[in-house]
C-alpha cells in the first residue's frame, strides 16, 4: 500500500506531464480534455446533477479520457442521527448504486481497509490486490469485481468529517503515474462539487429531523421573518405519556430517557405514516398536525395514527414501567408561523383550537380514557367512528364541548 501526501495534488498539470513522464506516456492524455473535465465539474451542468448523476457523468468522462476506471465511488460522510454516510458507486454499463451507511454498521473489514486509512490520515492511498492486511477487496463496493488497484483520494472539506473518492481498475499493472496524476488534478473540483452536495443533504436532513418537513420547506422558501403567519385548517393531535412525573421521580435519568425514546418510537412513526407532522416535543408530550385540503382525509389520518400509537404501546412490556398515553384529537383552524425575539425564533401553531386540543387532553388524563375526539373532528370522519360521552366544561371556554370516544374496530 502506498500513501501519497495530498499536497502533491497542487502541482501544476504542465509540470506533471512535461517533466516526469516520457512522450509515449503523455501522448494519450490531452491536457485540454482534462481542463474541460475540470470546467465541467465546476460548471452549471454538473451543478444541477444529484450525487448519482455526478458520479455517472464523471465516470464516463474519465473513461473517455482513456483512464481505465472500472469502479468509481464517492464515499460521502454526513451529519445525521441515523446515517453515517452514503456510498455512490458507478461501473461501466451498470446503474449507479447508492447505499446509506448507518451508525454502528462500520465493520472490522472497513477499519482495516485502504479506504479507512485515506479518510483517517487525509492522504491519498494507493492499494493493490495483494497488499498484506488490506481488506478493501472485501468491502461491498468493490467485492467480486476482479479489481487490481484502488486509488483513494480524501475529500477534505473546510470542516466536518472527511469524505473520499475512490478509483479502481481491472487493468494489469494498475493505473500509470500520469493517470494517477490526472485524478489528482481533478480532485479540487470534485471535492468542491461533493462538498456542495453534502451541505445540501445536511441542510435538508437536519431541518427535516429537527423541525419537520413542513417547517423546513417554509424556511428554505425564505419565510423566516418574525411575524410571518399562515392560517390553515388541520387535524390536531396532542399525545401525552401518562405518569411521567412518577416515572422520572422513581427511575434513574438514563432509564427515563431510554423509555422516552421507546415511547417516541411508537408515536412519531405512526404520525408520519399517516401524513402527519410532529410540530413540538413538549417534554413527554407530542403535538402533531395533519394538514390538507381534505378535512375528512386529515381527520381519518389523525384517528388512524392515534389508534396505531395506542396499539403499539400495548405491545410494550417492561419490568419497571408501563407506557400508556392519552391522546386528544380535534379539527380546526390554526395560525402557523414564526415567533420569538431577535435571533432566537421558533415555528409554532397558536389559536383557540390549539388551546382546545390541550384541554381535551386534560380530560383524557382526568377520566383515564386513552383517546378523546372533539365533535368537530368526529363529524369530519369518513364514517361514524365516534360515540359521544357527553359535554364537558373546559377551562377557558364559555360553552361546553361535546367529546367522543372511538368506536371499537
């Protein structure tokens, strides 16, 4: 295995081609074609491509230059609570393969490979088929392809984790020195192109994860000023974990957090599957909205999600805790927008209907009923799915509110 310091990539193309290699080797590599490839990587056409399109386009162009690239892979690290990074791999006459790599999925094979060495040392690494102790040919990106040599170039961004690009060939003898230097010459442009895509992905994924896709779309569309309000109708859900105070007083903090995450794993996916979006985590409570132009569809989705949450919680059994929830559903109008002060802003929903769903949830706690619906939501359902339990006086509301429990399916 050979390690090449990345500073060598800064050498000028003319010096690399004119001073170190015989004319017979240089004749097959056109400096003008290499510069055209660099311009393509930096230009509008490549800018508009996604990761797969960029990898496909680069692979074909390298082959057209005469480089025997039989496997081109981008190994792009990211910031995501579940995904460590993404591998995007191309070979001639094959579709581009994309694999997301989860945290905790790193194998000993990877840790003993040239790919890990390049990403860890930030140096270019050239590995052959017979290098002792190197397991790069066992990685799923390269396995079973009869590759002879692998050249890995780290993609060192301004900050954050180091990504990498790998170039592999089946040709006996591997890449020639001029071919390796062509790859080095294009790397600054490829690094910039990959960094841009990584930043895009991080931006989108972190916004989706921490504030939800609906709010993320508003931010990316430029609706970020304080006081920008949108009024919409939606089905609302407030799901609260019962007995949380007793739980947190009785169990160690680490165990409470474990149980909270189990609880949220039952709640959030059920909401997402029905097209809802979590707006807030409020301690042990979840406020979710089911927006849409069809009131019946939104109400049906909210009820389906609530039933799925309760069914899932019923299957969870722990020796030290029982996870139960009280869920309130309501259909109404909310004001959704940006509130806060100065440089600390937040997106939230406000309005009488938000207050109402909170009061209904309080009735869930007082009555011990796991699921209660307002009349406004119950009458929106596609068919009769609610049984009235009568009207209740709710704090802050002048008139009594009729509440419903779902019919047994």
